[in-house]
C-alpha cells in the first residue's frame, strides 16, 4: 500500500517503506515525487537472493557496463519519450559517457546522500530493466510483484470510494455520489466514460485513490463542511 502525506492536496517527496515492497526480505524504497525506486535496495535484495539460492551473477555496477542492458534501456527510454535519437546514436553516447551518466543526464537515474546515506534511485521502468537482467528468479519475482501492485492499486481505488461516500453523507442528507465519481474521472482522465476505470493505468488508479482519500480526510478534519466545496477541490486537486 502506498502511504502519502497530504497538505491541502500537495504531495511532499517522502520515502515509501511499506512491507509489501519487499524482495527477499529487503524493503525496496520509493520516493513519492518522481516515484523512483531504490537501486541500492535492489542490489541488497540480489545479494540476499544469491545467499539464499546460491546464485552466481554480477553486481549492478558491472551490469551497467553491458551493451545488452544499454539497448534495453534505450527501448524503454524511446517508448517513454525520453530520447528521440536512434539506437546507434544512443549507443555512441553510452560508449563515450557511460550508461549511468547518460541515464542521469536524461533525469531517470540519480544518486542522493553520501556515505552510509548514499542512495541510488532510478525511474521504475529503468529499475525494472536492471532487475530482470540480474537473475531469472529475481526476474519472476519482479514481474509478479509489479503486476500485483497494479491489481492492488485497482482494488485500493475501489475500496477508498466507500469511505469517501460515507464522509460525504456525513455532511449532507442525500448526496449524489455519481456526480463526484464523474468529477474525479474528469480530473484524472480529462473526461468521463462509463467503465473507464477498468482500463486505468497504475498511475491513474493511484490518482483516483489520492483524490478519494483526500476528500474523506478533508471532511473528517473539518476542511470541507458543505457540498459546494467538494467539486472545486476535486477539479483543482494536484495530481
């Protein structure tokens, strides 16, 4: 489950450490601003897996030097719109600067802190590209973990709808719940079509959940006191 800190709809950059983000008992940290995942924790999980299963394999620093990973990262970067160049130009840049520096220059890889607090973080897609290259068992766990996360996000978005409705009902006698569901869809998707939440991405599902949680909290904390305040807050909510 994602845990977010809300201040009137503004999201702070905090680190998620919930137990459902574990690989081999190592919690994979994630920040909330860019949603980057910890490569440092991934290395720890890989080392733990090697000890548990007797794996052989290279460290992430060595993996980052391979053309195979660079090519797969290129495919992800191209699909996500981070690069426009062709493969040969990208690989030439990697040859000159190194994959880590190229990824940092594109804003999808970074190092924070120093000493014991040093932390390497990567865009989720880059993080996954690294993880699945390390080991076949780790590959399986990462694929299932990320797929389950999407399912959990969908369930959470549905579960938060009931508390929001209950909170709304506490400040008005006969609320039109559908009106608020439509307003949330329009805020997240830019339009409303019946059943569109069933096709939502993980990011869109998290946005729905955040709005529903915020409305519930705002009512329970006395920030929202009447019906007229709800729709404007949904329309201006910072995703």
